[in-house]
């Protein structure tokens, strides 16, 4: 579009911006802002962190704790975390004003106790998640308190026992 044409369109449409913050922000019905995690609903599965494009949500094991951390400074307000959360623990708010002098003010944490592998003691996942999945998945309950490495080892041992020729 030529410059003159652009000026004509602008003159016809008029001013479309606001004198924010004097005038107040334009927050529409479908506006997405920062998220809120309900710690009582969250079971610490980490699905939100896996789905988060800019790694605004992360999970890490710290001793006997699994920490889900939300860093507002990286959030692009896409809402994918809320889409994938199996517990509907994430709410998308309309908040977007988070100016702060401290990065720590922009961090929010949900903490869970870690469930340990009954074989090697390594971390399996959050206690709350393991307990809930165990209750629902009764037929495969035997391996739910094992970490992925021990599960793979047990599977390999079982295959070697029942299919000795394949395991060679
Ligand atoms: S996806 Fe939901 S339940 Fe899982 S860690 Fe994130 S907020 Fe918690
Ligand atoms: S809204 Fe998007 S960027 Fe922000 S925490 Fe959720 S998935 Fe990550």
C-alpha cells in the first residue's frame, strides 16, 4: 500500500490506539494474560511445562521436592498450559501488568513431595500424581512405583526370561 493510500485509510479510520496508562488498557473478552495455578488441584505431572513453548513453566527435582515454577517474565500468554493440564488446575487471567524491580517477584512455585522408586530410590514423579494414577490403573499397578530406568530393566529381564533367544 502506498504512503498516500495509507494516510487516507488512517484519516478515515481515526485513532485506534489508547493513551495507556492514562486511559486504561483495552482488555477484551478473549484477552489472555498471565496464568494462575491452583496448588490444591495440581498433582505435579509436569504436562504444562512440557507444553510451554518459551519454558516459562519448568519442573525440577530438589531433594525430596518436585518444584513446578512459573516465571512470568517469559510467558507469552498463549494458554497452551491450561489446554493440556489434566486436572484443570490452570486458570488464564486477564492480568498483564507485572512491572517489578525484582525477578523473584515474577516467579511462582508449586511444590510437591517426590515419590521414590521402590527398587533404586530414584525419583518417579510427584507423590500426588503417582498415588492418583495407581488408584486408577489397577491392572498395571505393580510397576507404577518404579522409575523409568527400573521399569525398562524389569521389562528386559522379563523378556529375557520368556524369550531367551530374542534378548541375545
Ligand atoms: S499440568 Fe496441571 S496438574 Fe500437571 S503440573 Fe501442570 S498445573 Fe499441575
Ligand atoms: S501461557 Fe503459554 S507461555 Fe505462559 S506459561 Fe502457559 S504455556 Fe507457557
